[in-house]
C-alpha cells in the first residue's frame, strides 16, 4: 500500500471529555428546539419558556444517552465515525421513536376503533411530522459529532 492511499483514509477519534461536552451541547441545542416549539405554540411567559428549555434539555439528554448512545457506540466500534454517519443515526432514531409514538407502537398496540378509519392518514401524518423532527435530530447529531471527533493522524 502506498503512502498516498494510506493517508487518503480519514480516521476520526474522540475522548470521553469531548464526548461529554458534545452530549451537553446536544442536550442544550435540543432544548432550544423545544423552546422554539413553545414560542411557535404561543407561549410568552419567560418563566415557562426557561422551564420548557430546561426540561427539554434534560429529557433530550436522557434520550440521546439512552437511545442514540448505544447505537453510536456500535457505529464507532464498526469504524463508521463520519459526520454523515452521525446524521444518519440521529435521523433514523428520531424517525423510529416519533413514528412509533404516533402510530400506537407501529400498530402493535390496541388503538381506539375510531382511529382505525383514519389509519392511512395517521401514518402519513406521522411520517411527515417525524421527518421534520428527524432533520433537527440529524443537525443535532452532526453538531455533537463536530464537537466530539477530531481527525486521527
């Protein structure tokens, strides 16, 4: 193998302190998304906005750690450590969580008889709204990747 071919492969690595910082920034960024949703919903009280941001950040941090963390560890061990991999993990986990939440666990749980008539519309709505949230999750994951990873030489 020649030297140019070996140097063309970019390898990225992280440390535990950068990963922790990325988790904190990702949680805060997700809290800002919650804050934006509250503002779009008509909230104007400063105390409720700050509370929503803090609770959103806390829950997002827990979700990122519990759901995205194990998936990302598997990707890291497999050597899939680029920004596009992080964005893919963020988007796909968000899609799975939010579509499942809106479709009665992908149809595995019992739904009210009234919802059976609108099942196709429920799925279309779930795909559309979850797709928007998946874009935000992909952006958050990419931001976290940028903070956590550095090129390995």
